[in-house]
C-alpha cells in the first residue's frame, strides 16, 4: 500500500497480516458488531490516545472491562428475562437458516414428518 500511496506516511504503520489475523481471532459476529468494534477501537486507541494520553492511560482499561462486562451482563439479563417465559425476539437476524429442510436428517432410512426420504 505504501508503494501505491507514497505521500501517506501512516500507511507504513499498517501490517496487513496482523490486521487479518486480528479479524480471524474475533468471535463470529455480524458486520454491525465488527463495525462497532472498529469505530470504538479507532476512537479510543487513536484519537483519544493522541489527544488525552493521561486519561487514556488511566481509564482505557476500565472502559474496555466495563464494555465487556456490560455485554455479558446484558446477555444474562436477556436470557433470564426472555427465556424464562419462553419469549424471544423474532427478526431476520435471529434465524440462522431460512431453508425449512435444513434440519432434516440426511442419513438413509431415517424418516421425519415433513422431510424427504433419501
């Protein structure tokens, strides 16, 4: 990239294998989650680090831990509040597979009502 854009000095700081390795180690998530991760990470690890270094050194770890804990807390809260009464959120993002035959067995000789025989 730095050969294509020689005037952009900051491109020399980007290591593509490290960047792609970071994406590979992320848990499976939707593009909305990844976009949010990039925006929050860029704001706090670039802009605030450069402008308010003292604040960043003191509170960035606390902010990261609180965001992780908040995500875990909301997961537990949603599990108990919606799961205890057998209620759920139904929208296009909650259905993993839209094919009704995806849960049909494919082993020969097994018959399930509503599924074709193989």
